[in-house]
């Protein structure tokens, strides 16, 4: 089994254990949606597609695992690090790249490294594609506008 599928199995186990059907549905839609958007953006931007997909799968995992959304980016980064440290799976540098992107993903107003920005953009893209009628925060709207321009250029 490849590394991404292994991560997905771990995420699925956490989501399937949730008591609420609505929480499970939201978790699957959002985590898989961000992972898919991150994969597509990574391909377009010349970044590591696998690491982007893994970061997308794990970026909000602590919210679903604990039911707590306060400081979820930092908590999800810590949880991701622990999940990815199994011997022989991810290198320390790969874990650091994924965890850093997850830790930064909630701060949509700041500009960080390429993988950090990719995860922020994938998160915004998934929220927008899920329901374009829902209101966005100003920093999310700015990102969405930039993404539409970027994605409209070339196929």
C-alpha cells in the first residue's frame, strides 16, 4: 500500500468512529476535498503532489478527532507529526514540510512558503466549491479571487 492510502486509512478510521452522521459526512467531504484540491494545485505549481495530498488529508484532523476547533491548526500539525512518524514511511524533512503547512493553514492573511500557501489555497478552494453561496472572510475572498485567476490561466 502506498503512503497516501495508508494515511487515508488512518483518517477514515478516525472519521468512521465519530458518533454523528453529520460530523462524519463533513469530515469526509472536507478532508478528502482539500486533499484533492491540494493534489491538483501541487501538480500545477510543480510541488510534491504526494506531500500536498497528505497535508490536505490531515490539515483539520484534530478537529474531528477531538471535537475541538480551538487552535486546531497547531493541534492538527502535532497529530499529523505523530501519525507520520511510523518507521520507514515519511522522512523527518517530509514530516516537517507537512506539519508546517498544517500549522500555518489557518492564517489565510499571511504569506508563507509554497507548500503552506498551497494548503491554505486548497482549503479555501474546497470551502468555495462545496457551497459558493456561503459568505467568506475577507482574507478567504482575496485568496479565492487569486485562485480563480490562477486556475483560469492555462489548463
